[in-house]
């Protein structure tokens, strides 16, 4: 697969991507991703930052360096906005709160590591390339540390065990008390208005990739902070492991919701480069999932009654097999079941078995 822009390594340069909005690329090592964009929104008081990277020293060093390039110091950051509860987005938030007294803004349902959701990778299995030794993402592994390693998936499969280094890293993080998980001081909901970069931004709730995902837009200048909801060339991971019974349906609704925002001409994603046409990109992402749903139905016709693992192994290439592929397959099967296009029952071993017409 050609290298995607979301996989490019973090560049040092700081670029103004909208009026008083600076893009600062921070390094991350996660499957399928090479950097995360922290945006600094500058005003007369200092700056608000959106999605300040992974927890840890390497990120913090990069943050200090990028801020310095813009003539800023950590103490100037009065606000952190977190688009959703993945560690590559909230990693620096707790430290900004501690060192700069920054307020932390996130959706009021922001939660991390408190539910049976050990499978929370960032990008769709289609877009993963093996970059690092540990294939499950750090997010996935961390949630598992908090909940224990051996939980069974709702469809009866086993969660994949993360690599040794990931396990050790998160065990250490747990011993530190999970102090990198921020306290949200200013929870927001859909329709709330925030003043950032000296102008008003509107919050849109966009569940799908996570249930607590938010996007922000500036209606006057047509700028849209997309988080992971709409990425330029890859599709975000939609996990079947969610509180909501049909996360894929939620995701479609959230894509339609942002496509309907009038006047957007500048989309700023959390990974990859800015792009212009939000509606076209949301449509392309939906098409990808519609094709996948058709493929799942065809597999069902071919296999007859089959469990999630069997579906996932037809849907994905062997190198992608495992819990993440099963989680995405499960999300698609449940979407078909809840829209009346599939049936399910449990077999004697407790495995969910699906039939598509
Ligand atoms: Zn994410
Ligand atoms: Zn992300």
C-alpha cells in the first residue's frame, strides 16, 4: 500500500492553516499513523490547543519545541480541547492542566478505560500497516490493563494479547496512577459555543469512532476541526465494542451531520493534511462502509451461518486477522442485524452466529 499522508512522520515546522490557527505535528508510534496534529488557536491571552498528543516525555518535548517556534511557552496555554478519548489526542492535557492551570474541554461523556472496550485502535484494519512490534494499539492495551487481560468479546472471541513491551509500558503507567488521564473541567455537548482564537466555534457531537467524539467549527470562516471523525485518506476504526448497539449507524449519522454544516471550506484533521471538501470526504467514507456491508452480505450467502471470526477471515487478509478485524466485522454484522438484513443466535460454545439473507 502506498504511504498515506496520515502515516508521514511528524515535521518540525509550524504552519498557519487558518487565521490564528497553527498546525503542530507531534510524533506518535501507532499502527497506521505517523503523527498527530495538535492545533494551537492563538488569542490575546495566549493559546488553546486541540489534541495535545500522546502522554510521555517525547511528546512533551515536541510540544515545547513547537510552541516555542510560535513564541509561546507551556504557561501560555490556557485551554486544552480534546476531541475524543484516545491517548494520542489527550496525552498532554493533564500536564497542561497541572503546569499551566489550563482548563480541559471535552464531551461530557468523555471516558477512558472504564468499560469493556479493550479494542480501540485508531484506524480501520484496511489502513493498518505493520510499523511497530506490538500490533494492538497502545490505547487498546491500556484499556485492557485497566480491565484485565482475559475478557471475552461479546461475539465469543478472544481479545488479542498485546506485545510484551506494550504490556510493560501500560503496567508502568498504571502504577503511576493513570495520572495522564485528564480531568475534564469544562464538559461540553452538541451546540455549545466556545471562544477560541478570538472567535466563536460551535461543538458538534460526532459519535462513531468513539462515543464521546466532538468536532468544532467556526461558522464565519468555514474552518472545521475534524479530530479523527473525518480523515483525509483513511477511515477511522469503528469498533463493535461500544455502549451503543449500532456504532456504525451512529457514525453514518455523524458523517451526515457534519456534511450538512454550511460553508465549510477548510477541514483540519487530527492526522494528515488540511483538505477542503468535507461533504465529499464524508460521502467517500460512507461509500467505503456501504461496500463493506455488501461484501459482508455476500460472505454470508457464501458461508451460510457463521461466526464473527469466520466472517472476518473472509473479509480481511490473513495478516489482519485477530481481534481488531473481528471488532470491525462485528460492527458491520450488528448494523446489518439491526437494520433487518441479518439474523443472529448463539451456538453451544456461546459464539454468536450470523446469517445474512
Ligand atoms: Zn481516535
Ligand atoms: Zn487519532
